[in-house]
């Protein structure tokens, strides 16, 4: 029998300890026993356990006190409490303190073993989840290595990706320009059994009709002027992997029929060739257009639409998930810092408010461009509304001041630029925070949510 979890059994009744040891060992569990809370704590300090089963009624230290100390020693220790007194208050108190469940003496063996299995599974899931968080959490939490955002609309997208990635189903990604359709396509590919093979992307709108066919299917030498050698097409290059057809709605009608046949037959014919080649390619298509409208206009084949849209995924525009804006901003700020523009970049509240007031017709791509532009022109790693494009700058609130009652902003800031005035206020605030922390710059920086290096740079300029 394979070795299973390690369990600590604690009860001041020796008979109960012996019975539980035999039952649990018969199921393959490794079992240690203790007849007092003190003995149990010694064992917990000496070695890790997966589960503790402890009696509530013990002396001099009872089970509830043991529960507190045990969870402090081993955070992910699952705990089941035992009691001969089925008092609801005692049971609720033990679970409030972190116990998974409780059982009443005399207990049924099957019910006890089921509770043990459930407790071990639950704590194992919690530990695994915590480990995953430590692995993936960054200034902006990412999903599938590239997608950012925790809005419910994005959570629905992530659930769909997880379901479709292991399959070979054709996927159609719908969404406005700049919403991240290629990132979703890559996430599906990277999470699929095809991840070790090629991911090939082509923007169908960027190629004229005369070149699209040869790019997709390849060509033979001499098939047209300038074809002085054989060339593989993108379908053949992506064999075994994934081909991403972006802006599929722009494919000309004649090519749509050819593409439909390829999807049906899983084979291609290079331009100028008389034979076909089998291909094993997963197709992921994307478009910002409403294909149903194109079908009604006779510009897109209905049969091709149904062949492509086996699994549709609709990406929300940024304006519909504005709660994700700070996450995206932090991500792009970190990227700008890593690219060498400026380290420890920050947005002022006025700049952030301007970003939140914008409708973002260009979606995430527009936001990224705005942040990169602002990072280029900002000073001291501090992005104010002044560094934003004019259409966003006008959305910022009026400059806030620290004026005393009755003192006007014009009198207080006369003769200086807004930037210089705000910098003076920042320096004064840094000195004030430093005084509150008795000159401890590290503590002051921590309270401000900035790095110590940033604090030194800003404070030394004052």
C-alpha cells in the first residue's frame, strides 16, 4: 500500500488513541500519537504533519488551545476535533479557530475516514493555491502569462480558455481593435497539447489578395513571376501547431472558398502545384467586424462563418472593464521601467483620474501607447497629467493644492510653474513623513508605498 498523509492523533484516552492508530494505519496513513496537548506540540515542533485529529476535552491544555498553537506552528495543518459532547457552541468555536470539521464520539469509522479525506483534500488545495499565487503574482496579476485583468467579463474569458485549450476545436475571437485578441490566441495555444509546436500569426487585412493565397499555402518555383524557389506557406509552417488568422473578415470571397475547403479536407495545395499536402493545424481566427453583417451584405460566406465559430470568445472593450485599468497601468509602467525609460514610475492621482475618465476607443493598445509616451516625457519617475496627450489632459481635475483656508492658489504659487509648485509640495510632504518616522527613511518609504531608492532620489533633491 502506498504511503499516504502523515496524521497526528491527540487524546488523553489511551484506548481512543490506539483505535484511531489502527484504523488510520489500515488505510495507509502514517500515524503519530500523543496523549496530551504538550506532547502533541513537541511532535509538531519536531516534524511536519498533514492532519491533526485532537480531542476537545483534555487537561491541563484543552483541544481549542492546542488548535491555536498547532496552526501557528504549521499554517497548512488540517485539523479535525473530536468531542463526546455534541455541543454546537464548542463545534462552532473550533471551526472559527481554523478546524476543518469535528466528529462526535462514538464515531462511525466510515464517516471518520470520509472526513479525514475531505480535510486533507481541502488543505492540500489551499496550499497549492497559495503556491500558485506566489508564483504568478506581480505588480499586475497576469493570467496565462500575458492576460491582465480580474473583471468578471475577463474571468469568463479565462474559463473559456481553460475549457477549449486542451481540444482542437476551431476558435473565433471577437472584439474591438486593441482588446488583445492575439494574446488570447497565444494563451490558448500555450495551454494546449500543441504548445511545443509553432504558433503562426498572420494579419489577413495586411496582405493583398494576390499575395494572401501564396502566403497561406506556399508556392512552387516558376508558378509566377519572381517565384525562383519553392516556398512553404503558413499552413505548412504551422503544421502540428496553431495558425492564427487575424482580421479574418477581410479575406476576399474567392479565398474564403479555398480556406473553407482546407478546413474541411485538412490539406492544402501550394500555388503552382498539382498535388495536395496534408496538414495538421488548429485554426484560431479573430475579427473586430460583425461577421453576421458581412454575411448579410454578401461579403462573407455563411458556411465559413460556422466552420470558424465552433467556439466563439468575445473580448470586452476596456471601457466595459474599467476596474482593470489600474492593473493594466501598473503593468505598462513596469514594462516602461524595465525597458530603461525610467525606474519606479508612478502616476499622480490627477493623471490616473484622467485615464479613468477616457472612453478608450483604441482599448488596451491605446492605453499602452499613452503610458509609454508619458514615461518618455516625465521627470523623476512621476507621471502627471501634463505628460498625457491633450485629449486626456483636459479630463484631469483642477490641480489640488494644500492651501490654508483663505489662501488662494494663485498667491501661493505665483511666479512658478505648476510642475515646480507640485514638486515643492511633494518635497515638503516627504520631510513631514520622515519626521513622523523619526528620520527612518526605510519606514517612511514603506508607508508611502515607494522604494527606498525612489525616496532617496526625491528627498535628496529637496
